[in-house]
């Protein structure tokens, strides 16, 4: 229940308590106790909301547009990242929860944006904002990260950001599929694993036709990972995989 719900109930029980104040003292006490209970719950809900809203959020930026130039990134008119190249990923920036206007310009300019987007950052969340697509059709897409991992374990997810590659299956090389049928701009859920070094491959979805080999992927304990397919399946820069922490 929300704070508003608790306050509504508290007000109702206060009215009932007042109604019985002189005609039935026992009912007066009964409803007054309920009134106090829901007032306490309303105060607890308010404190919880204040704590949640105060939690910082974390945002990093990934440049995944293969034919775009280096870029500068502005948040609410202030430049926060400079000269970000294709395949670069920034450190996490700490931001209070709220709504932000993100502008992306070719590096060294501030006249015409290549991306201009409003984004909502929820409290306590961790995001990767990925610039995706092609130069003529660039987008900024948010992907939620979750670095929490049980002690001694690891986990991994996959994001497909190659604009001309088909839907793919991510599989152990020569073995089983672990993430099936992932289309451009899609992200999988995390898959929990035992720490290992593994050879992976991306196959055309539903086939054995490998379009990208990802050898020697080291998944260490107590760490979350994101594998991101970037580049072009039919052109340059060529299709490749980035292994990001988080």
C-alpha cells in the first residue's frame, strides 16, 4: 500500500473513533488504535519513499554506431563526455534520479545534434545508454545493468547492436545455444553461471551458420558481464563482440 492509502484508512478510522467516542467507549478505543496504526504505517511509507528517492543512479554511455564520428555527450546542456569513439564505453556517471535531456554532437561541435533525447532515470538503478543504429538513424537506448552476483558465481547477458546483422543465437562454440533468437537492439536477461573461460559464437538464429566467433571469454567469480555485438556483418568496421563488466 502507498502512503496515500495508509492516510486514507487512518482518516476513516479517526472518523469512526470520533463517532463512537461517547456512545461506545470500547469501540472508540478500538478504532482509535487502528487510526494510530495506519498513521504509523503512513510515516514509515514516507520514510521509505524518501530513502528510495535519495538513492543515486549510475549511467554509462556506449558508442555502438559503426559509421558515426566521435561524439561529445551533454546532459542538460553540460558536456559530460568528450570525444567518445565507436566501441568506447564510459565509466559510470553518478546521477540523482529524475528526467534528463541528453544531447549528442559530433566531437568538437555543438550546433547540430546527432541524437537529442529525454530520458528518465529511476532511483537506485544502473544503466548503459547505448548510441545505436547508423549515422542517419541514430538512437539512444537505455539498458538496465545489475552487477549484483552471489558470492563465488558469475553471470552474463547479451545485447545485439549490429544494425545489419540478422537475429542470432548465442551458443557455446560447437555446442548448445544459451541465448536464442536475439534481434537488433534486443538484450537478454542475465544467465547465472559457474566461473569459467568459454568459447562462444553467434549463429544465424535457428541455424548452425556461425557469423561471429567469440573465443576465450573469461567469466570471473563475483562479476557480472555484458557481451555486446557491434560493427557490421556486411562491411567495415567488421562485426565483433565487446565484453563489458556489469
